[in-house]
């Protein structure tokens, strides 16, 4: 009789856990996704603020700075050879 009670208890626990997990899993996932979204948003704001502060410290009033000069592309010079042709009927 003890084995039968144990097996029934295990089955009851298994199916109870299965039903409860289906009920509460969406709520738990929503909670964790909300927390992660807040965490990533805070990190993004911190990074943006650091970039703004770095730009303000680097730039002085009335001073002109050029961060990067555009490079001339070599591909426009060596595109290829143009061949003029006529259609023959």
C-alpha cells in the first residue's frame, strides 16, 4: 500500500507542477523580460550620457574639429575599360 501512495503522490506532484507551470510561466517570463528591458535601457542611457560628456569635454567653444576625412575610393578610378560596340544583324 505504501508503494501505491508513493506512486500516486509522484504523479499528483508531476501533473500539478505541469499545470501550474503552464499557468505561471507566461507571468514569470513577462516579469524577467521587463527587468531585462529596464536593465538594457539603463545601460544605453548611461552609454549615451558618457558619449555626450566625452564630446563636451573634447570640444572647446569656437574650435572646429574634423573627426574623420573621407577617403578617396580607388575603385572609381579602376572601374574598367569601356568598349563601344555595334549590333550586327
